[in-house]
C-alpha cells in the first residue's frame, strides 16, 4: 500500500508510511515539551461557540471559522452533498482553529504556578480561501507547547524552542527563513497592537514559503480572557506557545526527500545529532 496521502477538498487521508512519519514528528515535538517539564493534556476538536467567542475567535478569524450543529428532524439524507438550512439545528459548536485554546480553557478561573508548561495535540479546522495538498488543509493536526505563568517564563520558553526548532531544521538540510508576523489577537490601535509593532510577538519558520511552525507570545490576552492568575498577588498570567503544523512538516519533508522512508531516516539522524532537549 502506498505511503502517500490522498487529499481532496482540503481533507487528507494518510497512508501507513506517511502516518508513521507524522507520528514520529509529533512524538518528537511532544518529547521536547515533556523533557522541558510540560504535562500532556487532551482537548476536544470543538467547543461551545460562546467559549471561542470569548477568545475573540470570531472577531479575529471570521474567514477561517467553521461551526456545527445537529439535525432538527429525521431526513432522507443530504441533497447534492449538503443539508439545507431547514434541516439543521442552530450551530452551537465551533471547530477550533488552534490547539492552544484547550490549555487556556482548561485553566480558566484558576491560579497557576509561575512556570506552568503544557503540551497537547489537536485537530484544527480552517476554512481557507484555497487548499493546496498537504500544505494547506481544511482539517489538520497541530502540536503545541504552551507556557503559562510569568512574562519571564513565557519569554524563556519561546527563546528555548525557537533555538531548538532552528537547529532541527538546519540538521534536516531544509532552507528555513524565520519571519516576524503579526498576531490578530491584539486589537488594532490598542496598546498591545502598538507594542507588537515595536517588538514582534510571533515568528514563523518558513520552508519554501510555507509556515510549518511558529513561536507566539500572547502577553496577558488569554490570561485576562480566561481569568488565569499567577502568584499570591493574583496577577494576570502571561502566555506563549510553540506550534507545529504536522501535515505541513510532512509536506516539506516529502518534497525535500522524495519518500516517507527517506524522510524518516533523515529525521532520526537529525535527532541523534540534536540530542535530548
């Protein structure tokens, strides 16, 4: 059976060899987090729409949003591949556009340790204006390492993993560019948006023009929205995350090495040279 993927309409079915490569990548990024002290958590791929609305998902990413609901009545099935408005209930569930939301919602209304570190992988959904093989999908998997606590903690985590990702990509012989990007969670014209212009809060690791990973500093946005505090004085927690788009890594490795088997060999070799995190 072919290890290559079947992709149609932004949805990918991965064969055994491609799946093995994706699992190797995810295990690698998970281990980096765990070795740094992260606890692994699990989260659903969809949430109540009011929970995501509270995080400004529908203000900042309306073009990417996908929502879901049930069927209102028994039906003979969809006509021409879709259900009509009259057949569907109110869309009360939102499909997540990013993995890290689960970490903030888990810790909502709690006080955390100043050096809290979590990791999780989830299925994400984005209604892009176009799809492009494994490079740009409607549904994809994202592994994240999420720092929550003091500002110093989040900055240290971001710096640590930025260096590690760059070194790993270099060992894989991939031509990577690290590009500063903007974060739409900061309201235009607000203080945080101004700070973002002075000190970028998001860096993308781009290979062949495709962002396959990023490091992100959210300052205290999610701490405020989810009422997460740190320390005895109840200060609002700062957050940051390191994100890996797993199918995008798969795409660039397959393009570069030609087969999943050769890519796995290259990843194994790079990890031996990189050493433990």
